[in-house]
C-alpha cells in the first residue's frame, strides 16, 4: 500500500550551521568565524551522527519542511554542505513535496554551489541583504555590497531557484525613510517570492551594544521606525507581497511553511548547537558551544550533556505559547480553533485583558478571530507580556527568526 504524506504525522527539521565568514556588528546569533576547516568537518560529522540518533524517534513522521539556518550554511566547504544536506533524507522520511530552505549570504555561493544544492533537493533560498545602500551595509559591517547581492541572486535564479526570500532591515544607523523605500524598490525590482523585514535591535553582547550611546545619535527614533514599518507594509502590499506575519510578506502561494510550523505550534526537530525542538509535547534545546557539542555527540559516555534545557509543556503553558505565537500571524487567533485545542473559550479567559487594546486600535476584533493591527504588531512584545503577564518573552521568541 502506498504511504502518502497524510498517513504520517508531519515534522519540520532545522539544522543550525554556526559559521560565518565575518561577524556582523549587530548579530547575537550563535555564529562565529571558524579557525579552520577541521572544526567545520568535525561539526558536520557530529550533526550527522546526532541526526542518526533521532532516526528511530522520527519513524512515523514525514518531514514536510527542512530549513538550514545559522550562521551561514554556505560558509561550509561545498563537500561538507553536501554531506549535511544529504544526511537529512538518509535519516528521515522527507516528502518529495517538502519545502527545503537554505540561508545564503551574498558572496558565499557560486553557481556550482547553487546547482549542488538543487541536486540535493533544496528548493528555496533565503538571502540576507538587509539594505541596498552600501553605506548602510558598511554601518552594519555586512560582508557584501549591493552588487554582490545582485550577483548572488541572479546565480540562484540561473541554477533554477524559483522560490527566493530576501531579508531586509529597518532602523539601521543612518537610515532614512527615503533610503528604506529605495531598498524596498530595489528588492521588488528583482521580484523575489518572499520578503522578511526586521527591525534592527541592539542586543547585549554585540559591538552595537557596546557602542549604544554613540549609536543613539544616528539611529532612527522609535516614531520614525514605526513610520518606516507602516510605509514598508504599504509598499510591499502594493506590489503583491501580503503580510502574513509581523516580519514576513509573501506573494500568493509562497509563505514560508517551515516558519509557519513554529507559529502554528507544530512539531519540529532541530540539530546542531543552540537548535530548539518541539517534539512529543517537549520543548528542548541543545548546548551553544561547538566544541562541547562535538564532544558530547561523539562520545555517548561524555560527562557533557548535549541538551541544555528541556521541558514538557503543561496545558496552561501550551496555551500561553499558542497565544504568543499565533498573535504574530496576520490571521491571529481563531475563537473556534482556540476552543477546540484547549476546551475553553479565548474570550472567557482573555476578553477583559484585550478589551483596551481593541479600543485603542492595537487589536482588531474580526468575525470569529482576533489579530494585531500594524500598530499592535510594532509593539507586540509589550502587548503579549501584558496579556500573558510575562516578565520576559525572549525565552520563546528568541529561536524564531
Ligand atoms: S551573516 Fe548573519 S549570522 Fe553571520 S554574523 Fe551576520 S547576521 Fe550573524
């Protein structure tokens, strides 16, 4: 009998590659410039072996999305990236229709690398541009120019990629409304299928954080940032990129299925340092240190444990996460879906809390659902902390990019 996609439970697979060719001044992701190729080879060996450890657990599932993020997966030597890409289908049942994404930084992939990725089943590229203004790129200490981005984008198209996402930022030092709109026009001229638009955040532990006092003079104010966000949403929607999440816009049929798994509280397994998983009602994350990760995976008797945190979510926590993640989506929270999942009505639990946000235009009450308005999305962390009475949202939102 033919087993089809829907006879099995569905699963997302994430693989974290923590290597970059240089470190951007604003970046707090777990990524670094490797000292040698040896560490990359050892890391790839460890991740492949770690995946094999989960082969049994993954039976009964079909992977309908695979995502290689980082870091910069294409900073790996081509043979190492090929080994890692092909190890996914050796250990898990990957659907032929799966969305398979690799993050690429401009200038880190040539035509042969793009072609190799196609042969390994990759069908979606996520490319970081951040800005089409070379001065802004330099201010961010990005490792590429606008022209290098165009070259990489064209090579991806030439290799046959017909699903490309481009990352942009607003709130960059020295950025103005005019330069943001120019970056958006530039990107839309290239016609990617998907655009992600993030607000630059000054995160502790980064060079930007160290220089935060000097930076303040050249950073757009919060009011200007909000105007930028509104203007970007308008510009993108006019060109057919519909907002489906706080930071994500897609042409019809091109929403990122992998990230939707996170926001819809569906199951995924992550491999590599700092990778998070949600599997069998458990949330767990692996350690951050590459050396310790390699040692722990290699030697099962090693005193180092590869898991840094693990928890089984109780109903109340699952509900909190669901609200936090679903409110990121333009579709918001459906009353029927909420009641079906948790056996209690959303209105009875949170109706009073959200009343003021509906009144002030931060939450829109629709027929059978509630969703953040653009103003609400801009201050979503504040609203969610208040509704859910959380001190800090970083623990859960931190792994969602
Ligand atoms: S390329 Fe990406 S992951 Fe690497 S340092 Fe820059 S922002 Fe961080």
